[in-house]
């Protein structure tokens, strides 16, 4: 039996299956990257809902795992060298899982680095910009009288979607014919623009056929459908 007691997070969210990879997350655009990845690669895991609406990431148990206080994080009891590994930052987790299983990340060096550049593009640009747009368009930021912040994030988000629209011309997936961690990293965020942030109209997404077709293909994947709802939101 694997001993997870060195990780304080295991005392707050006890594992029923400690020999499996442990996922501590919430179904946000960042969180579902890892649950989608795990569903796609078929690696056994156990999901724990860390309720960000109740600030559970700021408790000492979670902060001991990720000092930045953000989901998702994992503990892999069978990490490198057979030793347990804790890992935060969704992009790093995607790369780790791709390398661990040999799935959704090419072993060809050139293709691998090209895939990674698109993952980093998501991490550095799409995530921060789309998230800020959501705040100023749908949440508390919409009450701010000065609309320049909203306009800034709207324009930048539209530009970033344009980058994707161009990249996806003649391609099924970000890397062409193969579904990879680059796609996994972006699905939740692009979906959120339309479904959660309700920003499709102000971004002119109807005029982006490549992005919409890519999103439809992604959302049709059974593993993606499952991953979008893992872990389930607490009632």
C-alpha cells in the first residue's frame, strides 16, 4: 500500500486508492486540462474536488503542495524512479503525463518542441487573457465604469483567437492530424468563452470557422466530455 502521509493534502482529502495518481482540482478551464488528459490517456487516477469557491486552496494542506494556491495539482505515487512526485502548474502536468505514458506528445524532437510551444502559448497568453476578459465581461469587473480594461482584454482575446484561426486552417488539430497536449491545454478555455463567459458575440467567434470546427471536434471526444466534469462540482 502506497503511503501518502508525507503529503499534508492527503490528510485533507484522503485517498481511497492511494496507489493511483491523485488529482486535486476543480472543473475550471485550467482544472479540466488535467482531467481531460487523464481520461484521454487512460491512466488510473483518483479525483478530489478542491472547492475554489470556498477558498480551499488557501488552506495549509493544499499550500504545502502548491505554494501558489492554485488548482490543479497531482501526486503521482509512482513518479520518476518509483518515488512519489507532487506537481503543480497545469502545463507542467500535461508534459509530465505525456512523457510518462508516451501519449499525446510526440517523441520526434522537432514535433515535440512545436507542440510545447503551443502549450506555452496557451499558458502565457490564452489563459491569462481569456480569464481577464471573463472577469471584466461577466463578473465583478463589468461594474467598473471605465471600460478600457474590458476593451483591452476583448481586443487581445480576439487577436489570440485569430492566431488559432490561422493555425487551424487546413488542420484538424493544433499539430495537424494528431490530437495532442496542445489541444488539451486549450479546449476548456475556448469553450469557456462561449459557454461560461458568454463572450462569443463580443469576440466575433461566429466568424471563426476553423476555431469553431476544432472546438466541435474536441467536444465530441468521449474522454473530453468526461474530463470536463471531473471532479464534479460540489452541490
